[in-house]
């Protein structure tokens, strides 16, 4: 039994990320805290032939439970605004990876607040909860309630 505790501690220090789309081995990967999208894609075998590399911000930090979607050239996901990382669907926006433009498109979030979110994330790392937005000046409980369902950590 004593050996199980260190293994469990080591396992809990890893983030689990779902890497999907145009990668060699899509699926769940484990990366250390502080890992970037490039690290998660690397653990999934790297980009597949035909991956639309410019649609993915490889430098973005990853959060536990996040999905990294790498579109392929010619796929419906690739038809979005390439280069900005705009979501291909109307799903929730990731606070930990969204661009300032994506955040600005959310109701009640303007360009100044969007930039504050990005700056906060760059300084403190990925969000662990939507409620973490409370640390940003100008965002309070009411705004957080409005954003629930529209954003994920």
C-alpha cells in the first residue's frame, strides 16, 4: 500500500486533456500542470497530415478537462475564422484559451474586459472555474451569472 500513495499523488498532478481532430492519435492525454496546447498535441502523436495548424494556438495553456480540437483542411471546423481560433460551433467559450476577440463577442464583455481576462490568464494561468472571473475588476456575481453556460474554465 505505501507505494500507491506516491503513484496517486503523481497521477493527480497531471491534467487530462481530450485531443481531437487532425492529430495522429486522438484521445485523452495526460500533461503536467503548466502544459501548452503544443504539449497536448505532442502527446497525441503530433499533427496529422492535412491538419490546419494555423487554426490552433499552440502556445495557449491547457486546463484539466479541456478539449483541444485540431481541424483538418477542408473540414467544416476549418471554415471558421482561421487564425483567430474562433470556435467552429456555438458551444461554450473557454476562458483559458479564447482570444480577446472571442471573449469580446460574449454578452456584456467588451474589448477592455476581454483584454483584462486575457491579461489575467497570462499572469495567473488557466481558469479553474467560471467563478474565477470574480478576480477581474469590472466582473461581479451578476456578470458571472449571465455568462454561465456560455463559458467554461
